[in-house]
C-alpha cells in the first residue's frame, strides 16, 4: 500500500492521520538481499520499463529504488519510462511495470472520482503489445490507484475494487499469505527455478482486491470474512457506517496469459518496496521481518514474466 495507510487505520484511527506519515517514509538504501543465482549476467537481461509517465507514486529513484536495484542485480536492465505508451515506446522493453499510476486530477486529492491514468490510445497500445508477446506487471494499491488503473485492467479482464482491502487474519497489521493455509497457492512463481527459490509466505500491507473474468491463475487469496472498505472521501474515518464489499476468495496476486504475452497483477505495492517509516525509521516492505521471502517472490515473478518459468 502507499504510505498514508501504513499505520493501519482500519479501527479508531482516521485515514487523515495516516497522510501525515507519508513524508516520513524514505527508501532503505542499505537493503540488498543476497541473490544466490542471478538469472542473467549483469546488464545482459531483458529490459524492464518502469512507468513514470503517469504521476506514479512509486519510481525507480524513489519508493521503488529497492525494486529497481534488486532487478538490476538479477541481471535485468531497468529503465524509467517517462513517455506515454505507444507501440514505439513499448518496443524498447520486454517487461513493463506499472506501479500506482494516477490521473493528473488526483495528484493532490485522492478522493473519488479517480479517473483513468491512461488514455484509450495508451490502453490499446499496451493491450496489443502484450498480446504480441510483451509482459506486464500491473500493481494497483488501495484507493485511488484501482480507480486509476481500472480501464487498463478491464482491457485484460481484471476487475479491481477501489477500496481498502482487509482480511481478519491481519489484525490491522501486515497480512501474511502462506502456503500452509492455502492463502498462497502453488504456482511456478512460488516454486521458483529450484528448491532454494521456493516461497512459502508473502507479506502485504493493506492494498486492494481484484477478480479476473476468465483465464487468471490465483497466487494470493483473501480469506473468510475479508472486506473492502469503500470510503467516500479520502481521509474519512472508517466506522460501522462505512460502506463495504465482501471480498472472500478475491485475489491480491494472480497471473494471466494474454495472447503470446504474460500479465502478473497485484493489489499491493509496498510488498515490493523497502522503506524506512516514521521517526523511528521502522522497516516497511521487503525489509520488514515478516516479509523475508518477498524479495525472492519478486524475483520469481520477474522470472515468470521473462519466460524463465512455466505456466
């Protein structure tokens, strides 16, 4: 999730109090988890385009610094994309990463409405590029990001809920999806290329929920009693009167084959970041204690997108 909800204000806290914390979150530049077997020789892997053309909350030099550096150490060539999506701009990469894009109107006001971050022409370009063999990693956190990603996601049959997802297992803290309880499902991404890359738990930090109309393969599944809180104004207090949607069995991570291409989609962004939050500089993201396997999960996801792992 994005910083303003890092205090997990789904109880007595208000969303507005969480906004105050976002300026106190900085990238953890010391976070460099070991990679036992890099996928490619350094600088010789596929080009990964990290979208920075749509008022993205996560960028290669900001909140996704650890994301970009981890991929580079695995051999990928990570480039920031500052251009609108066209057939020509997308040809520059093999994998496109879109993390928490926004419409210009929501830069400073996250309350609904949350229009599409992408034009119809951009959506058509991305759709055609993936169908022809490109790979898309689409990440849309809690409100307003699912709203901003909705039209693009819908082109692939993905239906985001533009709220704040909550699973009773989280107890107002990070949610850990586990293979033991079948909230983290068996998939080439959880198996990895070898036994040493197997992932049995993944931590997330609030975020959103989604469904896929057909053909999707789930990775991370919300449990019984899960709900998405549908606030009407960003910053309002969540109470018994807050509208909510039942999301039992909805997903927070999944993959999809689309034409000759591949799509991986997640409803949470901090799980792939490494940040230091608040005055105490508490680890939040891949550097958090409960997220020890998140870095390998990210690498496995990129390996799947790059075609190094099976279906």
